[in-house]
């Protein structure tokens, strides 16, 4: 079932890190949070499992094929009940698509800058920190 109640929408997100320790984020092209950076993900469709939704949403928003691994945590943002899963990349080419107008690997320094500039989705930095999944990588060597 994709709703927790009549007014709550079940969603999923994929937390993905690359070999340099950077985290995958998308910049939202639509509301809610248009223009803000966030973990890729979206609504669970009727009859769809969380795993299938994570795979579909990340492919649509980032062009990457992922394998959902462990459940990381749950966040409530307004009517959205978001369940985030750690994922591993299994193919594809990084590109923004669907509800994203940009998709990037974000290092620790850039994430702090985005947070200080108010360009992250609400409470994203705090949530990632509390879950122990902040990026560990610095800027990639040129």
C-alpha cells in the first residue's frame, strides 16, 4: 500500500555513495522543494514495493541503476512519509531526468556549503548526519 493514511503519501529515497565517499544528490525541478538539493526518490506507486520504487525513481531521476541494500531511516515532511535505503550503483550513466534538473556526486565540503546557503531540502543535512550517512569524500582530484 502506498499511503500511511488518507493524507499521508508513502515515498522512498536512495542514499548512494561513490568510491570517493561522495553522496548522490539531485536538484529538484518541481515542487515540493523546487531548486533545492535532495536525495533522489519519490512516491511509491500503488502495488509497488519500496525496493521497486527506489530502483524506478533513481533510474528516472539520475540515470543510474541501483541495488537497494539496507533501510537507513524514515523522515516525515508534511504529507510525505519518506523511507530511505542505502543503495549501490549497478550501472547506468549519471544524468538528470524526470523530476531533477541536476544530479551530482557531492563531497563533504560542498554539502556544507549547500547547507549554509540554504540550498538543501529541509533538514537534509541534519537527517543525513543523524543517520551516519554524510559524505566522507573531499573534492575529487583534477
